[in-house]
């Protein structure tokens, strides 16, 4: 795993959240939207080091046609009611629930973590459409720590990329409305020498 390249703009070891009020929304069409807030979490590099060391990361293999292949990232998951691996993640989940209460109507309850070790780790085009999000509007909030990697979004039926967001060092993105049904998102492989990144995805009940 490549070494983390610390941010010049995040030189504190105090891990804390900022306000959510500066969040900015981009409307993608067809009822889908994306909110973004760069640098929501201060001390993001310190949190990365804690999570990289403390989380029980696992490698997975998945069936791909006639063979099993290794999932190109490490994973961890925390179900409803399970303690999260750092108190600031609990604070983040609760803060997001309060901020989006009027639109979402329910709390975020689960957290999934992905560790991208270098530019070879990735996520293919997909939508989080397993469960209720196959038929209902929902939100998926992603907090990123570590070196930035691009999150890209396009319409579900293909077509050009609508949004490319470099996320890392405490950045927040929230995909909402019909985004999981009408759009796809991915974290492409990178040929650049990039360091590791951890994404924390907060979801509501029954959304996977």
C-alpha cells in the first residue's frame, strides 16, 4: 500500500466536524442530485491512520461469470446498532440525520467502509439498488479520508459522465433523490501514483 500523502490544508491532529450549512447541491436531472462539502472533517489524515490500523478489514471474492475474482478494495461493515470504529463517525451519522431530516424522513443507520490501497483498487459502475432503493428515493452519504480519488457519475443508461468529484481529506458527498435508480457511480482505477483512501458510506434502513 502506498503511503498517505498528507493534505497541506489539514495540518491538525484534532479530529472534528465542521458545520453542514455550506454544503452545495448539484441537480443532475430525473430527480437525482448530489450535495458536496469539501473538508467537512478536520483532522482527516489522523482519522485515516486510526481507521487503517483499527478497522478489521477483510478481502472478498465475488463470482464473475465462470470464475471468482478478488474485489479490488478492502471492506468493513457496521449494521444498525453496532458501534462504529471511531466516535467522530457516530457524530457524523447523527449530524447528517439531523441536517437531512426534512428531506429524508428517517435516520442513517448503517456504515460501510472501503479501503482503496492504491490506484489499482476501484469500484465499477453501479447504483446502490439492492433493497428499498430499487423503488424509493433515498440518500447515501460518503465521507472520504486519505488521498483523493475521483467519484464519477453518469446516467444509468450510459452516456457521458455528468460529474467528476475528487474526494479525500475529509470531503463529504451525499447522493440523493432518485440518484441510486437513475444514475450510476464509480471510482475508476488510476494510472497516477496515488496513496490510500478510505470512504465511509452511511445508509438508511434497507438500503445496500
